């Protein structure tokens, strides 16, 4: 029995429609209670959908960090949204393995680097002092439960799954972005509500990348218009989130895309450029303070955020000079600064996990960057691999300035896809060479 046999006509659209209605009912009423309970219908529908196809919950797990601290989280406080979506994703994967004969992820030589990275985290946890044990335990559990597995999950997807994944990343990213944009007056309000503006900004950046890809590659005027609206939603949320890193690094990713694609499609470039200028102009007119933090980058006084960031970097380098071989233990940086981590992955792994951690994370990110460059050169950012490659570039750059190892799930998911694409591309070249040798 194959689960695909259970597929209902239009079920994808039904699931997406119910979820959309539930989220916007919450926004329009501004209430919880019965209305919030009604929104759980959307999650139930999505749960049934996960039994049939698991793409939706991979997207939800990715975006969970952005929405769980906002009013869109309709779950009881005792239930962690990330863990719930992760459990449903794993359940869906197991059912697919049992009924569809899908194989467990294959193992490659590069997984040795992942193994040493895991060992460095485990050893650092054993080296954790009693003063930072609780925070070190939290980092240890999050790394091995909700971070590391996502590097292997993309290997279970086939190329035929990518189209639906692209639609879901684009659609739900734009949906969540506009819902949060309309509800909260600024990024400070998101923080006061118990969330954090950085994951929201990251979600908006990913949504922007996927929707621009669909705008350029989908056919039909109405489809292009729809994705142009989604692009507008994503940009608005990106600006309101007021994250300088998200704005700059999403632009870097899109400039790379423009270099390969838009130079031959000038009309698309013109439309997107006009859309960006229009959004920025309206944002400045409605809320001029939105760009205040961004302007500080170019001023003499960089602002409190950058000043503290530089202090944290200096402190991390000082600790590395003393404990360069063993590190100070997992979560140990929290004993030295209230920010808890150095806001740079290389520094964080070096200062807490020692030399092994630094070398492992350097080889991990270095090789994945090489994979992305190889795929870009070979496929010229054409085809369904494109938004995943661009998202990896965006997330990797963004995580270098603002996130900790416990937030690596975003990066690891797209890293897993890019590595999978690279393995398949190399395998295709080898098979073609074998056929050519046989013909000779």
C-alpha cells in the first residue's frame, strides 16, 4: 500500500486555505479563547496532510521559530510549537518509509565532518561548569534534537518533491509575514509579545527569495501577479523587522541571482526594482524610524547594538587565547556576558568547543559553501535547486552575525538540501562519464 493512493483531489489547496482562514481570523478578531481553538482546525488538517505528504511540516518546522512567539501560535503554552511540528514531521517520514519503501538517509564521507562537529559539542557539554550547566544542557539537547537531524531529512526528498516545497516556503512565508506585519506596529512590539524579530526577519528573507524565484519562473499573468504581491508582503515584513543583517544579506543573495538570471529578463528586473523602490518609499513615508538602525552602519557612531557586538567579539577572542584547545564548555560564554553567546558561529564554537569545534564548523560551512558555488556554476541558478541555494547563502551569512548554535536549524535544513543536490549532480556526472566510456 502506498500513501499516495490516499491523495485527495485539491487537498493541498484545502489544507492551505483552512490554515490561511484560521490565521487571519485570529488577526481580525485579535482574540484568543474559542477563536484560537478554532484555529487548531488548520493544524489538524495539516496533520492529516502530513500523513499523505510531509512537505508542509518541513516548512512549518522551519518557520516555527518565527511564529511561535507571536499571536499566530494558537497552541497551549505547555506545548512547544517547534517540537510538535518536528514530531509530526518525523511521524510522517516514518509512515512514508513503512508504506512507500523510502530508504533512510544514505551516509557519505562528508558525514565524518558532521560526526566530529557532534563530538565537539558533546565534549564541550562534558566540560561545562556547574554554573552554566542548565544553559549548556539546553544547547546540547537543542543541537542534537532539533538541529542535527535536519541535515539528514532533506536526503529523503526526491526532486519531484521540490516543486511543492517551493510553493509552501513561498506561500506560508508570505502569509505569516503579512499577518505579523499587520498585527505588530514595530519590531519592539514583537519582542514585548515574547517573540524575537530576528527569526521573523529571517523568515521574511527566505519568503522573499522563494517568491522572487516563482515570479520569474511561473507562467501566467495571474500567477506572476500573485507572487509579486507575496514579494511585497515579504519586503514589508523584512523592513518592519528592522534587521540590518537580514536586509543586507537577502540583497546579497538576490544580487547573485540577478547576475545570472535577470540580465536576460530585463522586464522582470524592472518590475522587481519598481516594487522594491515603491515599498521602501511607502515605508519611509509611513514610518521613517524603520531605517534609523540601518543608517547607523554608515554613521560615525554605530549605535549600541554594534558597539556591544564589538565588545562581545573582543571578549570571545580573549577567552579563545586562554582556552583555545579545550574551550570553556558548552554555554560557558553566558558566565562572561549577558548576551550568552558571541553572535558569530566561528567564535562560539571556538570559545566553547575549543579547537575541534572551530575546525569542524569551519570544514562544515566551508564544504557546503563549495557545494553551493559548484551548483551555481553548473546550473547557472536555473531550475528548482535555485531558491534553496540562495536561501543557504542568505541564512549562512545572517547566522554569522546574529544567531547561536541552538538556532542552526534554519541553516542546517538548507545545507542538507544543497548537499543533497551536490551529491546528485556529482552522481549524474559520474554516470554520464561511465556511459561515454562504455560507448567508446
